[in-house]
C-alpha cells in the first residue's frame, strides 16, 4: 500500500467518484509535509478535541 494514490478531500467531497490529488499543482498542498493541508487541519482539530476531552473528564 506504499504506492497508494492520494485523493483530494476538497474535490472529492460530495462526489461519488474520488478525485486524484494534484499535489504540487494545488494551493492546499504542503511540499514540506508531502500532504494536503486539509489533512493537517483535520489532524490538529482531532488532537485539540482529544485534549479538551481529557481536561473535562473527571478523574
């Protein structure tokens, strides 16, 4: 699975067919991380939610 074709989360949203990521030809692509910034935003949001949940959990 190392050669998995990257899918664009923005262009694929709401479509029945997945759209292939344009990578360096896309404004949302982060060269340094070799991934889409939408994935990074989602990842950071999940980490933020987990942190908030752990602070609110009674011990």
